[in-house]
């Protein structure tokens, strides 16, 4: 009970202020809205937050995985962990190694999506999405559960082996959907009704799932498995970039139909989710695919919640900022959908503020403020069992305060090639690094102890 009370008392402690009044008000709304959807152990399923249509009182895989960054920032990491556990423990041979797509507060599959083990809704990218999220949650929280929990490890192994073999009927390494499956085994998160053989997001999710498993296996000292799945991810990445590229339209195909012809129109999740998953390494094709998403955008609010994540990831700061502002606009249709509030909080922390962690003792920042923003500050951020305040003045100065917790290493990064950075006014030689998504960054690393505030800037 004490543990539950502690979680409840700390939930939603995070604060945000900036020079943008509308964004400040949007943050207050998003935090309050998200917390209204959080439940603290009063139900049979345990800790959970709503991650489906609100009236269902349930959580589905795709939504939970996308809520998870915002949930961690809100102090709800144990909610996410419990829900991931519920999914992991329900993987079963009788369901062809699927788990339940959607689970209710009563810890049973949601009736709207499940009749029996032969007839239930399931999108095949889901299992890989869970692996990818487990890696991201480990990085932010440092929770060894994601490395060592036996049920979770069993879920990973069953997904990478039995699940993949069962749903890959033609043996090409990709999971396909056939009409006789009904609603069971859809090969895309795009629910528009085409029911293609394969979605671009299916490949994207597999790539990210394989990469995530490789990272987790490496940390467990399983170098052979780590290399095996890193290689598998690379093979799929090369297949996708070669076979799925639509030269005429300068974008990737979003789906493959049952006759193995490609859908030439923009296919929403099939086109934008591979960018979200970081599946594309070819820089030229990545940029063209990104431009394509900018042009076509997303029609529904669930899809819109991915756009700030995507645009921040690839340095499209103004686009990301505009999407964030749209999501917090009181006139937005269906703004009360849970994914909106959670993803606003997550994007503000990981995107706009550029906060990330490595699962151990390194926390990094990379400011990504829009031109119209003079400053932004996020406080009481729970990360790696510490509490931080991060403030950016434009994109040229960052300050970090360790409010509580063990000392950590701060990687203070800025975009571009800068030879000298200034730590508390003193010149320090900067290091450079070429990132896949943001190009070159310059940074220094320094230790921050409890109660200390450090400032790093590009100009003295």
C-alpha cells in the first residue's frame, strides 16, 4: 500500500513553463487530462491508464506503447510496466503466439475485440512494438525488469521465434495477413479496410523490435543473440529500402496487396510509422519520405499524435512545434482521446526539451525550441530514479539541476559543429558526433551531484 501511495503522490509532479503561453496552457491541460485516465491499483488488472476509447475502460497494445514516453514523464512508469507484463503473460500457442490486443480494468480481454482464441482482433506489428517499448522504457527508467524478467524474456523469445514463424507463411522473414484470417493477424496498424498482405509499418516495427532486442541482449551479455538480431534488422532494413521504394513518387510504398502489387497512394501508418520507428537509414530516401509525410499528414487524431515525435526525431523543429500546438488546441476534434494528452507530454520532454537517458547514469539534452520560443523549462522530471530540472534558453544554452538522486553524467549537446562550449562560463573543448537522425552535434559531458545546477552554452 505504501508503494501505491508513493506512486500516486508523485504522479504528475512534472512542471513546464516557457515563453509560449498557449503551450504552457496546453501542458497544464495535457497533464490534468492524462492523470484523469490513470488508475492506481483499485482494479483487478492493477496499475493501468486508459489507452483505448475512453468508455471502454481498457488499454490496447498500440496505444500503451505510444503512451509510454509521456507516462514515464508523468511518473507512471510502473503503470506501463504492469500493462506490458499483462500483455507478456498472455502470449499463448492457442492464439498462434498472439497475446490479447486489448485488456480491461477487470484483467480480461476486451469483449469488443475478443470472442475466443480463434476469433479476436490483432495487428501483427504489436509484439515487436512491445519489444521496442521495453527498450525505450529501460533507457528512461534503468529498470532491470526489462532486462531480466522471466515472463518478459519468454515473451521476447516466443515473439522472435514461434510467433514470427507462425505468421510468416511464405518464409521470407516478414509477417503477412491472408483474408481467411478475418480480424486476426492484420499486417498493419492502418485500419482503413484494405487488409493488405503486408504493411510498411509491419516491416518498420519488426526492424525496431529486432534492434531493441539486440540492445537488450547485449546488455545481458548475450553477444551472439545481439549480433544475430542486429543483423536481421539490417537485412530487413535493406530489403525495405530496396524493394519498397517507389521511385516515381519518391516515397516508400505503404502496403502490399494480396496479389503482391503495391499500394501507390499514401497509406498513412504504412508510410509514417517506419519513420517513427527509425527504420530508414538511407539519408536521401529518409528525407524524401519525411517530406512526403509533411505533405500528406494524417487525417485522424490517433495518427496525428505521432507527428511531433517524428518531426522532432529528424530535426523538423518548426513542424513538430506546430503539430504540438494543434494537439493542445481546445478546438481539436477528439482532443480527449487518451493518446493526445500522453503523447503531448512525451513529445515535450523527449522532443522539444530533447531529454534522453541510457538506462545507466547518463542523461543527455539537445534543445529543440522553435524560433518563436525564447526559453522553456521542465521541472520535477522523473528519470533514472532521479529528479531533474532542465531549462533551455533558445537552442544555445542549457541548464540542468539535479533535484534529488545519485550523481549522474550530463551529456549537454547542441546541434552543429561547435569547437568550444562554455560550462558555467568556462571554455571547454567540445566533442563532435554524427547522429543518424539529427546530423552533427557538439557536446561535453560532466558530472552533476544532488543540489547542483550546471549551465552549458555555445556562446560565452
